[in-house]
């Protein structure tokens, strides 16, 4: 009975696609940003407020809405909606939430993601008809306590996320040359997740370019370099650390160029693991760098929670000082090159890519796209070259130092 129900559901979901292939060209609904808005009702007094989202469309279209966690986000999927030249930051009330992004993510479908200030539920969602076939999608989000937060709107994840794109397949790992340093570079974001966006510049595209430039410099020095993605592909957060582990990488370096409210951050910063970090900027950035749990790079099959915790702690006793040493070399080389740095260049955070206790890991915020000087520097090949060279020197110096210390630290 369950199989039949699933087949019926699948047929219903695929029917619009089949019709689209056989029917003539259809009109495409267009989002009218000027008539759309996000409004927070009432006075907060330190407490979260209800959010009302109104999206004006030139015609009614099939849609669905749900919330997901880690961090809390509202996801809206539309059939044939064109956002045109509209920018998420131009939506009235966009400053009420940590971030908004949208784009095409599969044939005939458009996705909009609204990062929420905290856990919430969808109180109401209604497509209201307007004149001449137009429509307004009106949603109300009510804040809820963390324990009452129900991602996927209470539905099973497999039904709520049926249309998520499959992660990009990672390339096979080449055999290792004995004694050669192997580095896994992780250009942040990609595919349906562009990361921070400013004008025509996306964090995903910029960091792929940066990673390619850093990889080229390291390879000329004899280092083996792999990338978690080599195109504008969606790679799941777990897959990024897993790729480093499967490759037997000696270090994982995740590259980002994020966004914070203007004037709050500028310059390069380096993050290493700390699950109890409580820095405000780190918390804001964690809204974009998901905090999904990752299993350690250890075979923990059959072990209970207590044993697992002990093994992970033991592994981190080796890798954490090595991550800290790498961060120290990066800070020193960036400073020696006279490059702009964040007021606190070395910080700690609970980002997913830093969680693996068996691989030294670091997250590099190369700069902030919301800062005009950082943005200009990172968008210019000559401006990037200084930081690329500094990071390459830091990796090589760290690897040399790490080899010397290995017999003393790992017995």
C-alpha cells in the first residue's frame, strides 16, 4: 500500500514536467519586487517578532512553502517564476532577516530561501488573486521556542525535500606520491547556494577563482592539491569534509568571502574549531555556514556515545594544535605581507567544515563583500595575488614545521 501511494505521489509530481515538455510555451510569472515586502509586526522588546512576507506575481503559479533547520530557513519553491533583475537585498524589509537568496535550481522551478532570525513556523500561506490574473503570495511566520521548532512543516524530510538538487559527484582521488603534502581546498558555496552576493559578484564564483589561483601556486611548489568543487556545483556540507577524509588530505582549507552589516567587518580572518564560541560575528556567519553534525574520521561502528566521544577527543588532541599552528602561520604571513586584516584575525567557531577531529582544518574569510575595499581587492586579480601568495607561504611553512614536530607530538 505504501509503495502504491509513493508511486501515485511520484506521478503527480512528474505530471507537470511531462506536460511542460508537450505543451506550447507558457507565460512565466514575474516577481514584482516593488510590490513585495517583508514586514515585522509589533515591537520586539528583545523578543522575536512575527514576519509577514508578501510576494507580488504577474500570475498565479503552483508553489510550496516549508521551513528547514540548521539554521532556521524558510524555503519557497515556485513553478515558473522569473525574478528578473531583482536583487534580494532590494526587497523591502530585507534587513529584517540575516539573508535572502533566490535562483533557478531545476528545470522549470525557482527557489527562494529566507534565513530567519530564529525558529519559526508558517502560521498561514495564501495565494491571493489580483486583477488580470495576477496574484500575491502572503505568508505569516510566527516565532516559536527552539523545542517547538518543526522543520519541514512537520512533514517527513523525504517528502519535504524531494526536489533538492543532488550534490555534485566528487572526482576520484589520485594515488598519493610518497612524502608529498596533500591539501584539500574548499571553495565555499556553489550551485543553488551562491553565498554572499554584491552586485554581479557572488561569493561562490569568487572563491572558486581564488581556490584555483591558490592551487596553481601550491602545485608549482610540489604540493598535491584537490578541490571539493571545480565548477559552479552544489556540494553538501558533509561531502566537503568527507572528500578531504576520503582523499587522505593532510589539511582542509575552506575559503569564503562573506557579508556582514556594512561597517561591522573588513579584512581577512581565520577560523578554527570551537563548538562553544560565542562571538557575535561568528554567530552571524554561522547562519550561512551550516552547522550540520559530521561524524569523525574514525571507524566508530558499534561504539557507544561515551566511547565515541573519548575517541573524538583523543583525535582532536592531535589535530587541534596543528590547526592552531596553521592559523598562526597564516596570520603571520598575511601580516608580514602588509595585507588588511580583521581586528581579530584569529577566531574560533563551530562551522561544519571545521568539525572533523582527524584532519587539521581552517576556514579563511578572505574578506567581506560588504566592505568596498575588500570587495575591490578580491575582485581584482592583482589584489588577490598578495593574499594567495601569503596563504601559499603559510601552508608550506606549516608543513615543514609540522614534519619536524611530528616525532615529538605523535608517539
